[in-house]
C-alpha cells in the first residue's frame, strides 16, 4: 500500500513538515502494535492487523525535510557528509560537486580522464551510507525550534552536526532506525532536471542553456577545457 500525503496551502511547510506528520506517525504506531478484531472476509476469520512503513519516496529537497539532512550548500551529500567534495564557482556563484567519479567502478576509464572533468584523476572510494542507528545517535540531541527559519539546530556552523538540522519525526517509530533504506529518491525528478539541462544546452534554449560566459570563465579558473575560454566580443547565450 502506498500512502500519499497532501498538504494544503500556498507554501510548503519545509522542515516543519513533522507537524503535519504527527497524525500519520500516531496511526503507524498503532498499526505496528497491532489492531485486533479485523475481519478477513476471504477466510471468514478475525485477525490482528499489523503494518510498517518501509520508506518514503520523494525528490531531493523533500528528502532533506523528511530526513533532517542538509541537501544544499557545501555539505549537501547525505552519504559523504562532512567529506562532501564541493567547490564554489567564482563566476556562476553556485556550488558544484566534483567528486562524483569515485562512485564508478575502480577500473572505470572516466577515473583517469582528468582533462574531461576537474583536471585530476580520481582514486577515491565511496563512503558507506550511515545506518539508521548511527544517524539517530548524531541527531538525538538537536533541539529544533518549530516555526523558525533556522530551526535552532544543524546549521552550517553547528560544529559536528553540520550535515543535520533536526531529528526526523520518523524516528518516533521504534523500527525506523533498523531499516536499511529509509528514504528513496523519485527518479522522475532527477531525469527531468538532467534532461532539461542537456536539451537546453544542446539546443541553446534561452534560460535553460548551461553553456554561458560564466560557465566558461569558471572552467578557465579551474584550469579545465581552457580551449573553451570565452573570446572578446562573445555574447552569452543564457
């Protein structure tokens, strides 16, 4: 069974979504303990109904709101955490993540193609995802303030909790910390964003083209693909 949560209103609650989840969590607790006297019409008997929530399916921003993990800024990778390889672009004014090749097989040719990426070969290995018990230990003492824009915990300068902003409401379920996969990314959103960027760049669609003057200047600053440096009089297609 797939549970769909709809939140009415002109704006999403963001980190305060836990307030909306309270009734759902209460029902899930009751289902985990078991509801007696449920009638099975097929076999004609009563039984105790039990149910558990296996995972949530959402896009990446909602992943941050539901799990309590930071999903933007310098520490935006839920797996890498404090070791997220991030770099702020001087001209594009955005943060890019250039350590993605370490997730490839150790002998993959892309690991050695330094000129096509950040000018360096990749010899790193991916980190193991944190278990639910490890995450719970890290967020247990975060004091999140409901209704506050900053929340009161897990900010960029909050010491060891830099990657976490709150304790997820789902940890109120006694089995949640034991689940190997608690949140799943909805692949449709990822495919759409990547497809929009590729098509927008190939067709030079205004507003969606990623090949602009700022992008080429950032490549030049990073020492990557210097043959693409902008020439005097070149106009941006963005």
